[in-house]
């Protein structure tokens, strides 16, 4: 949760989301909850570096900021009824990822994310975007989100997926080993 001034979805607001690293974090300046400028700062929160909205999103809505670690944040934005985009900010190394869509979970130890990619779950490196694994199954019909019951990275680096299989929606649980780097061709 950030320190916010201003109230109401149609009112201007300003929020600061501080990291565990001194004088570093994220800031959101909003005209309304659907029209914000969001950026990261080092030193002075009055002088942030503003994020570029994704190409098909003219402005950013108010973010949900998740601090996965004291110095590693995910700024998540809704971009439609079943769409969200995430930017990842690493305060120690001063890195910001491009927008990543439909993120399901994050492996902080290896800096990987799992995301929906069409009818597959793709596992990618957070900052480079390189795919390290692609999971395709006989998912239940409909949007992939409706077939996924649970998905998370385990402390040992494996990915646990609970999903509905085929038209009869039989529940299936899998634990998959996920590489850290893309496989060589």
C-alpha cells in the first residue's frame, strides 16, 4: 500500500510507494483513478522517470503496487475486463522492465514470470522477456484463465499448475521443472 493524498475515484490523487532502499520507489499522480502518470524515482519523488503506457493504453489507471521483496516491485495496471499489464522495478540495480501482460506469478530468486500467452502459459525472464519454457495442454474450453485453478512457483524453482482438462474439466495437478535460461536450438 502506498502513502496517498486525495480521495475518490474521480478526484486527483498522488501516491508514493516507497521501497526498502533509501529514497527510492514509485509514484503515481492521477487526475482520476483511470488517468495517471506513474514513474519511479531515486532521491527526489518530485522528479520521477515516467513510465510509457503500453501502445494500446492511452493513459495508465491507478496502479496496484506489489512489493515482492523490499526493493523489487510490480506495478500492475488493468487494461481491460480480463487484461492486466505489469512493470517490474528493481531498486538496487535501477532496472525497469517493459510492460508484461497477463502475469500469473513471479519467481523472485531466478527473476522469472509465468504469464498467459494465447492458449499457453509462457515462462519468461522478467527483464529480457526471453522465453525459457512454454506449457501447452488440453486445457478446458474457453479463455485459458478459466481453465487455470492455481499456478505458483515453488521455493525449489518448480512450477505447480492445477488446471481443468478438456471439455469434461477434469482437475489435473502438475509440478514442472523450469529452466532459468532459454534452451539452445
